[in-house]
C-alpha cells in the first residue's frame, strides 16, 4: 500500500486553461451590428463599453458607456437607424477591494 | 491509480493544520481534500516572496519582527478569529499586516506618507494606548513610540459580517489569494471530469483567486481575504487550482474566472446575507440562465451585501482596468444597474454569483467589474464551460 500522506497530489488539469469558444454571440441583427461597430466605437477616446440595451422608446439600442458626459459629443445619435444611448459610467475597474 | 469516488478514502489535511474543526474524518463524503503539507510548502514560498517585496519596499526588519510577534500572539490565542473577541489577551486586535498608510484607517506615530506601516486590524477603533499596550505584550519592550502604526477597524469579526471569518464558508463572503486584497466567494462548485469531479471547489474571479494571472497552482486562498484580516495559514480554505488567463491589451476575453480546491468541511454550498442584522442563508439553482434585457437579478457580495439589479445591456464589449495600467477587453458581457439608489456592487464584490431574482434562483452571471452606476458580469454558462465545472449550491 502506498503512503498516501507522502505521495504527491494529483494536480493534473490544474493551471491556466484557455477559453476560446467558436462563437461567443448569437446571430441577431443587432449583435452583428455591434460586432461590426465595436472596434470603431471603443477607439473613441473616453468610450469604455458598447452593448445592446433599451432606448427611451423601449426598443433595442446600442448603449455606449463613457467616462464623462462630454464624450457624448463625439458619438453619433444613431448607427444604421439603431439609436445610440449614452451611459456615463466613468472608468470601469475590476472590482477587487481597492 | 485512478481515483474512484466511491472507494477512495478521503485525504484529509495533516495534523499541522490547526483549524480543522471536526475531529472525525469525513468518511462518508469520500471527497478528496488538498494536501496540507504541500500547500504549506507552497505558502512558505509565497511568504518568502512577500518578504522580498517588503525588503525592496524598505520595510525595516524591526517592523517585520513586530508583525511576526503579533501574528504569533494571534495564532496562539486561537486559530479561530471568531473566538478572539472572548480572549482578553488579544484586546480586540483581529489581524496584523504591513502596508502603506490608508486614508480610511486611523494613523498613529511618526510614519510619514508612503512609509511602510504596521497595520493592526481591530474590531472597533481603539485608543493608541491600548494598541501600544497590546504591542508591548506581544513583542516585549521596543521603541514602540517610533513604530509607524495604523489601525484598520474591520468590524466585529464575531458580529455577523460578509467580511468575517466563516466556517464553513458560504457564497457571498470575503475571500482571496494571499496576495490579493479581497473579493467575494461566488459559489461552491465541483468538476465535471476526473480528478476534479471528486473535489469541492470555490468559484470566483481570476483577479480574486489567481491574482490576475500572477498566481501559481497550489497557492493559498484565504477566507476572509487579507484586506479583512485573513492570514495564511490560519485562514486558509483552499488552494489555487485552475483559472482562465486574462489577456491584457490583446485578444478579447470572455470570462474572468478561477477556482480553488477547497477542504470540503471549510466551505458550504449556500449563500450568505444579512437580514435585519441576522445571518441568513439561501440556496441558488444550478441550471445557468442566459441574461435578457430587463431581467431582475440579485447577488450577495463581500462589500455591498445583498442587492437587487436589472439587466440593462447584453452582448457588451467593455474595456476593464486591472490596475498598473493593464486593460483587458471583454466581449459578450452582461451590464446591470441597481433598481434603487444604492449601488448594485462596489470594490470587493468581484466574484459574486449573480442570479435571477425569481423562484428557482437560477445562476446568471459572475460579477467582475464596475464603473459608476454600472456593474459588469460574465455569463455564467461561459464561466462553467471554461472551467469545466458545475455549481454545487
């Protein structure tokens, strides 16, 4: 019988694991639009995020997160007819305790 | 030899572990626990690394010696922080560390800004004389008046708190890699494939359990996290086991996730929150639910406790700051805003499990970032798939 206490533990499968799903999105039209416009919008200074949300009329819209309200002047009011809604969230940080 | 859940005897932590609360071995569970000896060896390396960091930061050996003396007193008093309030020798001191002066803390002595400072974590704000008396008792007579000293009241650790020490530790309480301040224990989980399908795991973020890619397999994970007075080895509940690396400044990320391999009797499946000051537990569902716009969700977290929010965006692409100038792009995320005047989350809530506020309490997301009024979460289905686990609430 082997000595259980002294034998090395089985850490097989531990460590860093890459996660690259083939497609992280569904194929909805708005998601396709977001995928096309993501890089351009995120490249605008002060833009932190872009997602699919609801506009004032209750219809789906592109929601653009910005660090301050001044950034809104650099954004279009709509993209291909889809309204752009600005959400002033400030910088986005990982939420470990500061 | 392949491990069979039904026949393999449990490997319980060795006797050097001073906090195992139950004398009887967990014969009925058959769940495999980490090896205490190897975990401690690894932790010694972590401690050596930490001391090297202290040396580089100009922390004097006197300060380190004082820290060690206080720590020895705390460990001698009890391995169980919740019992310390009853032990007169600790005088309300619940933890010790070395850090930079913190604007939230109460500073004494001659420390100048930026100078390494002995930090005493206390149940409530104590007069300077009491702290000096405590130090003298722990470390003998030294030139105590010259020690840069601060105290950080962390609340009564035997009072009910998300930041307290919990055994067994539920979801919703403070946790972290030894070199991380603190985040939230999201949920108990279990692996889908061997050998991890016979081990109890704790789910949280990479940046909470794996120190944003800097952690190594078998590193110590403590509850509560270091910012809440948790120390290795007395507060260890798990060892770092698996994480999804965060890609900084490159390809988009999907999840900020990791799990630790826990001693099964030190954790529990339920979630914790305070209801009118009383500890209350609930159990989430297991089947992931995709977020949809307008969905009402909740979470229990280390900093803001139980909160309610509404899903305001899905499919979000967001750039997240991880400190030190590191920014990571995340795609296909969930955005949540509070339903009332209180924030849905704040720093320290990272790792919280987000669930649908409805019958079934189905898991929806893993909280990891926030800015202003908006909280961001990874879809829980992606988290579970990435780590090859399921929840074990």
